[in-house]
């Protein structure tokens, strides 16, 4: 049994798996990265990323925030 099967996570959309196949594994796409890294990947400042994409930021600890790498690579439209 695969590790991801035991976690009972919903499957990633097929088009995203195809888009990143050979580059990133499914586990890589689900890992958390720092907000600073997510912003840099999208050519934004960290403050701008926090302002426009705050709905993607998750609290990891009391002092650390993170973004799922898949969300950082495929940004949805910002919430108003």
C-alpha cells in the first residue's frame, strides 16, 4: 500500500498530474513551502502574495505560515 493511499487524501486532478509528471511527484506537490518561496515562484513580493492570496496561506505553527506547493504553482484568482 502506498503512503499517500494511507493518508486518504483526495486525488489530484489528472491534468495537474500530467502537467508536472516527471518533474514533481504527487507528494512533492502536496508539501508545504514558506510564503516567501511561494511568492518568489510567482514573481511577487511576500507582502503582495499575503494581500492577494491570503486564502491559500495556512498556519503551521504560531510563528510559521505555509502554502501548499501545488497551490503556489497554480494560483487561483485572488479573493476580493
